[in-house]
C-alpha cells in the first residue's frame, strides 16, 4: 500500500510539473489522500502482538 501511495504522489508531481489539467491533479491528490487515510486507519487500529 505504501508503494501505491508513493507511485500516485510521484505521478501527481510529474503531472503538476508538466501542467496537466486541473481535474487530473486534483483527482490524483484526492486519491492519494483517501489511500493515505485508509493506510492510517489500518495502522492505527492494528494490534501489535509483542511478547516480552
């Protein structure tokens, strides 16, 4: 999931640099935000099964 988010952000940066249409840039930004929130929800609610 981390790699997918980084790929989306990289494509977003390239498109923004090249002056792509605003809809593409905003759409990919929203997609990256949603993926990041899903990843945060998974990590924030997962249990670490550590035994010391």
